[in-house]
C-alpha cells in the first residue's frame, strides 16, 4: 500500500509518514534473537586489560529488523585510551552503550568485542557486564539477555536475585477466608547463588499464621540451597482463615538474600499494597495479582515489560476506585485466557505485539504524548487541507 501526500503540507506529510512507519505490521514475523557473552579473563586486577565478547544470533525463522543491543560497561570498567570496540557488523556507541546492528537475517550471527580495563582501585567482589536486546516479534524472550562477570577472586560468585509477587487473593467462600498468593524468586546473574534466603512480611499483621507452604520453608522464611543462573522458582504462601468486617489495606513484602555476592540489590525486595474487602459475599475475591496475560506472553513475571505493567498497576490503578474495579474484573476473567495464550506460541507473539505499545507508553510517557500530539496535528492538518 502506498502512502500519498498529494497537495498536503510538508509537515503533515512527514508526520503522516512517521505514523505509517510506526504502525504495527499485521503479519507476525518470527525472529528469535539469542545473546551470548564471554570474558577473556575472569579475575583481572586493577588496571589490567580484559575483553568481553558479545555473540548475537537469529535462531528464528524470519529476519529481525532494526536490531539494537544495549551493552554499557559498568562504572568500574572503561575502554582503554587509543582502543575501540570492534563490531563485526553495524556500529557501537561507547557513551550510550548501544550496538546498532540493523537487519539480522534468519540463521545469521554477529559479534561485538569490547576491550576494557578495571579502573577501580579497590574493585568490588563482582563486576558484571550485561547485554540486552528486545524485539516485539521475538518468539523467545528468555535468551535476549546475556551477562559476563569479572571477579575479585576465583572463590567469589556473581548472582543477581530478583523477587516478584504473583497472584494474591482470598479464594475461600464465606465470611472467613485465608490469604493465598505466589512469590517468584529468580537469579538473573551469570553464576549460581548458594544458600538463598527468602523472607516474607506483612503490615499490619492481618493474616494469621502467614507462612510459605514448601518443604524448603519454615514459617515466613525459605532456604533454597542452590539457585542456578537464569533459574526461577515459585513459592506459595498461605495464612489461616480469618474474618474481616471493614475494608483495609495490607502491605506485603518479600526479600531475597544470599551468601554469594549480589551485584544488583535493587531488585532483591518487592512490596505491594492490597485492599482487603469485607468478607461478606460467598465468592472468591482476587484483589491483586501478577499480570496474568503479560506473564503468559513474555514468559516470566520477572521480565522487564511485565515489571513495568505491574508497577503501573501498583502506582496508579490501585490508588483509585475505578482502577481497583478494573483490577478485580481483570483478575477474575484473565486467568483462563492467559492459559490459552501460554500454550500457543503464535498467540504469545500476537499478544506481545498488542502489549508493546502499552508498555512503551508506560515506560516513555512524554515521548508517547508527543507522538500522539503529532498524530492529532496530522489529522487536523489533513482535514483543514481538504476543507480548503
């Protein structure tokens, strides 16, 4: 289909072309980008050189367009003066940390070599270099992230524990109910985490005898002997039955820690506040949960796009009556649909295409607003032109 700007103003033509170019493609391609990363020396000392190699491949059935890999060196590392990163195709911007690859055909691969030195005089136990890529049509998101670490000594381990809440609700029937929910614990780091401790809390203490229901747990603490790199475990928490006659707020917290070095502690804790309704009607009530459909589409509740939607729910929807009503409706009807989506790769792909504009609008609200305004100006410009 050809976009025509006959006798339209130049600005309207440019805006209309931009709107057309950014519109979703109705045919779903099926690329599958895969990232791998290695390091030449796992234990370099201060001032010593090291090389990171990023390997990118498209193991899917179709080409991936406009591929960009993000790999910015952590502050303890720097590219030595007089040297530069070497990409096999495309270009690398060391300031932004972006490797612009372009189109990567099915079965094709590319590499990026980044030279570095340890600039920290007293480096931490673990320095991790992370590479990520993202494509709305990617059929598998689990291989879109790769890490490589340099350590202070061979005995140090580099882990990255992350926690998230799953479904939270009061599924019992009647005026006495119990709290029931899921917690996900993942290791996003390049190496295994040993002796992982997961702790649960509530404020106020509303749900009696709240506890993890798992053989690895005792009360509100779980001990996971070994959590491999890239692994995620799901833990169920329940309480005894209790009565609730007035609406009130309950804040739940979960945290994870390990005896091994955790290079990013910002995602070690999760907090969510739920509104507990009066227990009067004989029906199960889910008042907060993981994003079922998004989790089914992206494959994990810890996936960044799912985290963005969950944060939007907690920060905005939970704080007004209309938003809470939407949450109750969504979590009452979405689990069956999410189960169907999770079982069919084509539906997962289509759902990601649908969710991507919403996620981008949440993550980049100002850019989205500017784009919408430009689109509206384009429409207004066309209408005024044809009226003349």
